């Protein structure tokens, strides 16, 4: 029996990832309001545990490219020197302590009309008022998301500023030691808001046709590429379907993947939903992997699968059946941050044990 695909390396541009089992971005809502956007010890321990657990690529949570782009007042950012220095400490830790040379990725994001909201364990929902350090939000139009405060429709200078902010955050990410960037254009956040015909009803150069709705994302990708080394991989997370009539769907996502690849994207991370509320989503094991397969096959762009992938055998199947080139996981690895150690053992691959933990490794025979 050869090495399972899950534990074979993957090259993206100039970077070799030691294997194909990666950590999906997960907001921790754990910044100190006194130091907005600065990741702290929680983030170090949270992300560091996955490196000790054998992950090959650890993604940070959605990290805002400017203060207004944070989902909640407790989100991380990468728009000032204090944030850059704090992220540098985390990338250095993972690089130093991963037993397999794990890489670190950052998900760069702007929440648009879904910004300035309460975090999940705050006991509150909806928009945070100014008195509690909330802020005015922006979006493609002035239409609110599901009872949130209404955003201000972005004008030309707002759009130019957001494009520049993505570029500046990308430059900071390189300086902070990240190996991989992911642009968040899924889950109903700003770039997805512009992409989705259900949200973007503009009639200027940023809306009205599929190409014009895509223009902001492509401009962001150009700004990001201009600020990172040629050998650095850039991933794009998309919602492959809005799960709603008249919204983005599998076919439009194949076209989007082709356009993104032409603007320097190396892999599409295929998620779904989030643009509009109150959807019925057929959630089940691997429920988004079929979109990843379609994009990979029809657009010819590498994909990462995400969504209810929980067992080593299931992850291996996603790769072996050609649905994706890598497997991201979120909740299963929160439950077991050493998932990859156990997965390697289950699949018969050499296990990436940290020397500090080796006495716990299963012995052959
Ligand atoms: C605690 C938590 C925080 C999340 N934060 C983000 C995020 O910052 N960015 C993102 O793209 N997805 C985020 N997600 C979605 C996950 O990355 C993933 O797409 C989703 O949980 C489905 O994968 P799973 O079934 O392996 O959990 C989050 C999920 C969880 C559970």
C-alpha cells in the first residue's frame, strides 16, 4: 500500500506543503477591546495546537484589512504595526515547533454590511451600537442584512480604499512571516456581497453584469499579487452557491474560478452560502465537495474541500476521487486538535509527532 494521498506533499507555486490536511479559518472573537485587532495568547495557543497536532497548513481566522472590515469588535486585523508584530510571533512559533515544517496562512477579509456585529458568545445578536464600540458599515448598496444596521453604499473612493487596504494587508502578511494568503470572498462578506446578484444591485461599473460584479474581487486580487512574492500561493475562498434562486451557482462559480486564476489565484477553497439569510441548505457529510469537484474539473483550477469532512477515510476519499487537492477541516479539529496524528496512524502513513509528544505515539505491533 502506497502513502495515502492525504499525507503526500502538495506544491503551490514556490511552496511545498508537507501534506494535504489543513486547518480551515476559524474566528475566535478573542481580541482585547483595548487592543483592537491584535491577536493574543489565545490565538497563539489555538493556532499552535494544530501545528503540534500535525496539520500541514494552519489558517488564521478571517482577519480584517481595515478596522471597519471586522465582523465583531473582537476580530483580528492586519492593518497596523501592533497587529503585524503579534502575528509575527504566531507564525514564528508554528514554523519553529511544527514537527513537519507546517506552513501558516492568513485569511484576509472585509465583512462589509455584516461588520460591527456581536460575537457569538456575547449573549447578544445583531449590530453593535456606537456606544459599545460599534461602527458604521459599508456595502455595495444601502440595503441591510437581516435586521443588521443599514450600511452606507460604497462610493468610488471607498472602493479604491478597500482595494488598497487588501494590498497593504498582503504586504504586512509577507512581513509577518505568513507563507500563504487566502482572500475571503465567501459567507456573505464584502467581496461576496459584490459578487452575488442577490446583494449587488448596483448599476455602475461595479454591478449590473456578472463581469462587473466580479470587478472588485479581481482588482483586490491584482492588488494582493502586486504586494506578495511571485512564489507565494494565493487562495480564494468562495461561496460556490448562494443556495437561492437568482444567486450564484455552480456554473457561475466555474466562470469565477477561471477569472480568479487568470488574476493569480492558485487554488479555490470551496464553501457556500451566507449572502442572504433564512436558507434551506442540504447539509451533510462532504456537502460542498461536489462543487469543489466541478470547479476542479471544469475550470482546471486546484481546489480545497471544506464542510463536514470528519474522518481520515472520508478525507482520503475526497482526494482520491478527484474532488479536491487538499482537505480543510474546522469543527472536527476543534474537537481533536491532534486529528492529523491519529489520521496518519489510521491510514498507515508516517505520523508527524512532535518530539515532546513522541512517548504517546502508538507503537507498531
Ligand atoms: C468557530 C468557527 C469559526 C469560523 N470562522 C470562519 C472564518 O473566520 N472564516 C471562514 O471562512 N470560515 C469560518 N468558519 C467556517 C469554517 O471555516 C468551515 O468552513 C465550516 O465550519 C465548515 O467546515 P467543518 O464542517 O469542518 O466545520 C468558522 C467555523 C467555525 C466552527
